[in-house]
């Protein structure tokens, strides 16, 4: 039996004319960071109110789509913004929202994330079939220092800091990779079984040794050590980036075609038990969750976030 939900609400991105292209959201627990690509801005939600970081370059891409900031990685008091408008990664001081130094990466950045074991920011660049590495020991001045070549197009990311591992998917190969962060090399390859559409988002539970891989219509649980498939959660079609709260053992997946957010509890054996389902906007495919269990779902078509309290 699914749990009853508290009333969901929506909050509009201030001054943004829909549609707003939103991809990788991020949260540090107190704030939710929302890059609005075609606006040239990043919106930061805290205590129900937005502040904005402005001045990001934009440019026209395919079909005259305006490209701009699309991903955020947070670490050590800074947010790192990946911008497809000019292929830069820019540091933003998290408290003041002051924009600091930027580094250019070859190719178009996709996911941007902080890798604590090496004090680096990694950036997936699918068109180049690679991951670019930035040194951020000086947190305000990212500096490009390396590259990992891959056999396909990386999509999504997860980090096991204790084991020094980074996980990503190859969307075009239907594979999940395990990368040694210090050695910068692939040490294992798993088969999530997502099919031709390939895997998308990914999350890890290091303590229980579980890897959660988003397919476009569900979530697959893998053994994080062997890659063995354990179980599958059906969510409906249109899933992209998922989120996972290890402390609560809950995974969050938004299915855009079904206009529905599914929250499920993950058992120690990798099994899924649906906790709740909530109607959201059509096309909603990206979600982040704060430690209290509140989910924030990007609704690009309406230029807003859905805010869904814990059941």
C-alpha cells in the first residue's frame, strides 16, 4: 500500500519565461541549485526563496535551442557550474553566490561533480567520449589537469568516497563503469540491462554495496562489487536523473511521460518497495532530494519546481 502524501506545491523560477531547460540539479541539504540553461542563470532555492547567479554565456545550438548552464557540482563551500554555452566550468562561492574563476574544457560539458577523495571536479563530456578532470585545491580557481578516455558516451555519476570510486554509465553502450578515482582508470564494467535506450542517472549506497541505475522506464539495483542484477523498479517512461537518500534508504525517480514521481524504499537485498507516487508536470524527468526527504522535481515546460514533502 502506498503512503499518503502531504500536499505538493510548485515554485516558479523568478523572471524566467517558460520553457526553461533544466538538467542536473544539485543540493547541499540547505539549498537547491537549479541551472536554467536558456536563461543564462543559476537559481538557488533556500528557505522557500530564490537567489540567482547571473552572467553565464549562452549560444544557439541545434534547432536554435539556447545553450547555457546545465549542471552543478557542490563541494567544500563552492558550487561548480558546467556551462554548455561556452564549455566552461565556473566556481561560485556557495554563501555569497559570488562567481569566481572558470576553466574551459574541450567539448560540451554534461554532468559536473566534486570528487572528494582527490579534491577534483570531474566533468562528463559525452560527445568526446571522455571525462575531463579539474584541480580545485584552490577552490575558487578550477584548473584543467587531466582526461579519461572512454569507450562510449558517459551519462550520470555517483561517488563512493570510502573506496575512492566513481561510477558512470555509457548511454550508447548500455554499460555501467567503475572508475578508480586516484588511478583515473576503469576497473570494472557492469551490464545494467537497460536496453537500446541505455542507462541514465546513477546512485550508490556504499554501506550496503548497492548501485542504482536509472533506465528510461525504471531503476535497476546492482551489486556494487560484482555488478550482479538484483531487482528492478518500474516507474513509467521518461526517467533521466534520479536521486537517492542512503540514510532513508529511498530512491526518487521522475517519469516524464507518465508525469509521475515514484519514491521507493530499497531493501538490503536490493529489492524495491514503492512508498509513494505523486503526479507532477508532463516532461518532469529530473529530481533531487534533501536529507529531510523533500523532493524537488524540475518542470522545464512550466519554468518551475515541484516541491513534494516526505510521505
